[in-house]
């Protein structure tokens, strides 16, 4: 590689379409890339350009590689005196690339290759190490080649909760619409399965009892919650399960359990990705419990028994 000593770098950040490209330069070539991609949200954007306009006289070509495989190239056709943009990717992905570039300019600062994949066409394949290769001539008319690489990662958002499931037993009656009646005092295991993105987030459980306006989180030190390790799902997404052991109480008249990807916010149920399950506790005698009514009945019965017993002892007329 040609040894370079230069006075200044043309390494300013490029601003385009409301987003910034982060620069990285090595000797005479500069690569600028978008930050890690979120599939369907941010585009892939890679730009190759000279890093030192004072040393390079002519730029013959820029070539962009992805993981060592050529993707695109810009060259100068001296016979036609124009710039040629070429897609080198021979796979079915070649139609995704939008190329712009120029090496036919007297100012090396204006010479570049830019490769963009629109956000709606990004895929897991775009997570890669990208390399800009420069072929040029220096001010002494000597051949000059250089390269610089940068890694771009891919992120995905949480996309789905498959549902909440608990196996049927002898003392619960499941409703196909998403709920059921459960024996008061018994503990049941509920399973939530979700597509949790990349990097994978946790699943969380929330609940809302009858009469309450919003959901509150069930936290691990007050509830029996465990979670599986994430598994790769559809190339660059992850799936995982969370397990809740929930004991039915008298207050669970129409308690709604909710499972969703953890968002970092205290309040539950505000995101678009969640599933709910309604539980109704019933007594061993067969009725659905209402804690308040049972308390009133018991206190009234106790007071009546107390009057009758007292009357018998002191012989009140």
C-alpha cells in the first residue's frame, strides 16, 4: 500500500434526507455509512470518497464490497468521457441498489460512489462489513490504491405476541375467545410466546383487576415469572417465551392478564404488540367469587349468630 502523509482530511459528515452518515477514513479513502439499520425503518446508505484532496490527482474508480464480495462500482470511461455506474452483485438482490457517483470531475472532493438500499427493501443480508476500494493516481502520476472498511449491523423491532396459553386441567374451564374460569386458591402456569426483535428484548406480564382503569406490571419479586433464552427466528429476528405462575384469589373476578415486549416504560398496554387473557376465579362450591359480597355475608351471619347466642345465655325476653 502506498504510504501517505497529508495535511488535511476531507472527513466532514454528510447530511442527506434528514439523516447523517458516520465517517471513517484510512489514509486516502473515506467510507461513510448509516448507523445500524432497523429493518423497514432506516435505509442502508454507504458512501466512498477520497480522504485527501491534496494528494490525489485522478480517481479512476471506487468499488464497494460487502463481506469481500463486489457490490457496485463507479469508473471513468475515457473514450466516452463520462462516468459509468455498475452493479456488480449477481444475486437476486441487485435490483435493490440505487447508485449515484462521479469520477469525472476536476476536483477530487466531488468524486464519490454512493450505494443506497431503501428502508422498505432492507434485509438481514445488509448486516455486513462494507469496504470501499479506491483506485487513483497521485500528484506524481503514480498508481495509488487504498481501502477502508466499516461494519453495519441490523436491528429488528418486536413484531408479534403469538398469544397466552395455559393447559386445560380438571379444575379450569377455558374459553376459546381468550380466557377462562379457574379454581380459587389454585396456581396455574401461563405461557406467552413473542417475536422479540434483534437484539432481543424481554417479555413482561401486566394485570388489571375489575374496576381498574389501567394495567400495572407484575414484577419478578412479587410474581413467579421465568423466561426462556431467545432463539433465532426468520434469519435476523428472535423468538422467546415467558412463564407466569399465577395463583387465583377472590379479587380475580375478571382480572385481565397482559403480555407484551418490555418497552422500558412503567405503564403497560400502550404498545401495539400485546395479547390479553381474562381470568375468573370460582369457589370449590361452583360460584364465581366476589370478595366484597362474601365479606358482607359472613359479617352479617356472624352478627346474627352472636345475637341469638347472647339471647340464649342471659335469657333476654
